[in-house]
C-alpha cells in the first residue's frame, strides 16, 4: 500500500511538472498588445524571429478597432472592451508595421522580429 502511494505521488508530481511546462511554453509564445485611447501600447513589440506566436490584442476602448498589417497579412476587427488572439509567424527578422485602421492617425505600431 505504501509503495502504491509513493508511485502515485511520483506520477502526480511528474504530471504536474509536465503540465506546468506546457502552460509556461504557451505563455512564453504569447505577446500582449493593448489598444487604449486609440493608441497601441507598447508602440513597438519585440517578438522572436522564426517562431509562431500568439498576439493577444486587448481593446480597452469602448469603440471597435481594426488591427491591420499589410506586412503581416493580418486584419481583424476587435470590438470595444474585448480581446482577440491572432496567430502570427513564423517571421523573418525585421520590422512589421501595423495600424488601427479606424484611427490610423494615432493607432500605429510595429513588431520587431529578432
């Protein structure tokens, strides 16, 4: 009985460690971008070159905004007070501009893949 408990405890610990690693990997491949006052924060975001990642865009404004990037070939309307997750990459090293199409004068940003 004691041996069964030890084996089960070890298996649970290993499973927990693997689950943590998977969760950490998903977080490490996600990058946050906020829309606030019709501006992107941060205005420039460093991302890894050669890897797929998720770009989580949080529109904190009450009005919708359209994330658009010709360089990334991405376009997504994000309702006010909502989030959207965009799958990006893998990207070659370089800069990739994007705008908020509904407020192009203020909503500008850039991804820099390194």
